[in-house]
């Protein structure tokens, strides 16, 4: 959605009530479901998640996925009206142990609401220093407003360009960790074809993860955590934080294997959480590699 129309919807819903925001956003999501070229990708993803079900069920899962995606925008709207979000947390003490000391790396995912996760971290502790690496799109509408809100909350953002990345952005992240801050990186999306990747097993198939978060942890020595924010109601969330994933190679030659082990551990946690929250998967690009044609076609 373009930024102008999104702002217009927010202003109108502010006068008429949240019901209008819900109705309009769900109609828009239905339109994307009908016309988007990404729908087949979601179908094949749910075919991997539910290989024993037919293609109509996979299509229904995709419709549910598109409709659920509207709750991200709804909760952003509700937060703008109430000023806060209610939430419960699990594992916060693990972050408390590293904040202001060696720092930590947060692996965010397109499962659940990563934007809300970042904002709730700041709500939990106002003096928290948090840096987010976020992808940069050629034409940003709602995404630009999203970044404005994040920066306004005191979160530092570094753009990850699809065309290339500056070595200075990596240096800034390392310095941020060394000063005891938290660095958040997407663990489930590869931005560029030339980006360094790690192959893992996910839902019984191969998938590629970006190697950068694991290399960051290896180089900096900072602990790496997997962080999720799952919706439990209107503008209400439950935050979960895994124990630290260790990347401890026995020698320099074992570094690649250590990164692969850590990436697979993250993939296993991601799959476990996905099975508990299947319709909060908001990764609309290709994630898993080619499926068996018979499974995808529901034969």
C-alpha cells in the first residue's frame, strides 16, 4: 500500500473507529490474495508444511496467511491510539545478563511480528540500545513510515541495500556490540544473489539462510539469541527468547562447520515455532528450495 493511502486510512479510521481499519485492510489483503504473483509461493510453502493435505487446503492456508498479515498494521494503528502494547515475555533475563556488557545479536524472523518485537524491547527497557539491520526497497510506502516510527522510538537503523552493502555498516554493528548494545538481524531472508549463504534443512527440504548473523557472532564473540513476538490478541503479544546459540569452532578450519551447526539450530527453532504459529509466517518470497512436483500439485 502506498504511504499516502495508508496515512489516509489511519486518519479516517481514527475518526470512525478501528472497525473501518479492519474492514478495509482485509479487503485489500483479499485483493492481494487474488492478484498477487506471490500466492503460488505461499501455496508451495504450505505444501511443504502440510504435505499430507490437498491443494485446496494449501490455498486456504495462504488466504489465512494474507488475512493475518493485516494484524501487523492493525496493531500499529491501535498502538498509535493507546501509546503502548500489552505483552508477556519469556527469557528476558537472558538479555539482561548481556546488556551493557558483551552485547548480543538478536535473530529476528518473518514469523510473528518482528517490528513489534523491537518496539517492545524498548518498552521493556527504555535505555536499551538497539540497532536493526533492515532491507532497503527501491520504492517504499508503508515501510518508510515503519522506519520512521522505529527511529522515533530510539532504535538505530542501518539499511541493507539489495544492490550491495558497505563494509562500514558491518563495522558499525561490531562497535555497537562492543559497547554493550543489541544488534538485530533477519535470520531468514537473503537479500542478494551474491550474499554469503548457509544451506540448512527446513521442513524436510533445503533452504538458504544468510550467513551474516552467525559470522557476526563468530567475529564479535557476542551471544546469539532467537527472538519471536507472537500475537495473542488485539495489540497483545507474547515475546520468547531462546537460550544463546553457541558458535565455538575447535580451530580456524572448523569455522565453516560451526556456522553451519548454528544456522541449523536456528532453522530447527524456526520450524518448531512455525508449527505452533503456522499462519503468522509473513515471508512471501521463496524460502525453501524446489519441492517434489507431486507434493506441490497435491497428487
